[in-house]
C-alpha cells in the first residue's frame, strides 16, 4: 500500500461506517467516524448540533475536524455524507487518503433512510423528494472526488470490503 489512509464517502445510509469498520479491521488500520469525532468534541449529537446551531455551523465544525484528524495516518475514515459540499474539505481528504465512493441505488437509500433517526437533513415531511434532490446534486460530487467507486447495494458489507480490497491491490 503506497498510501496511508482510506476515506469512505457517499450518501447517508450508504454503509460507510459498517464497511469502514470491517475494512479497517482487515487492513489493520484504525477506524474513525468523522461524525462521531464531532459529537465527542461538542458533547452533543449531530441532530442537536443542527437543531441548536444550524447546518452552516455544523459544516464549520466538520471542516475543523477534517483539518485536525487528517494529520493521522493508517486510518479508515467514514466521512459525513455532506463532506463533498466544500472543496476545501475534499482537497485535504484527497491529499491525505485514497477516496472510495460507496454507491447505492436511490431506492435502496430511500428504504434504508425510512427511519432517518439522527439524520436532520432527511428528517423532513417530503423525505423521498428531498433524498432524490440531494442525491442528484451529490452523486456528481462523489464521483468527481472518488479514486475508486464501489457498489454497495448488496447488503453484504463483507463482500463490499472484498471488492474494495481487490480494487486497491490492483
Ligand atoms: C450529512 C450526513 C450525516 C451527518 C450530517 C449531514 C449530510 O452523516 O454528517 O447529518 O449532509 O449528508 P452520515 O452520512 O454518516 O449519515
């Protein structure tokens, strides 16, 4: 491996945390969930940060955490779904890691996010429409920033990890 970190990007519910943990374990790397770091720093859940301070404030926290946490090496990072909204984030992430986009079909995302617990941006009345609109905007960005695109429609995280491993060993 000639890189030191791997970052998983993709929409909410695309399986970044589940896949990331298994991938880290298989490669002997440390798993870090960026949302969890923000929650620990703030001593608040993401949904409360959104509720109290709004999205803009959350994005500032996210960028601040990225600047700090990407000094680490030998990690698998699960990034929040909105990390691609700021070029500044992605410049740093791409400079310091191999970026893997976990791509999931929109219908599966909608199904997986039905309960949207703790996910403020999709905890809305017109959930399907919101997810479709966000996915349309974001998919382009995920693809643009990814070094590798992996399909994670199969509900089998181990198989997805194997696909990632065979891609990165190429
Ligand atoms: C967000 C995704 C969430 C979290 C926040 C905003 C987004 O992370 O960072 O609610 O804008 O897509 P997950 O993708 O881990 O759910």
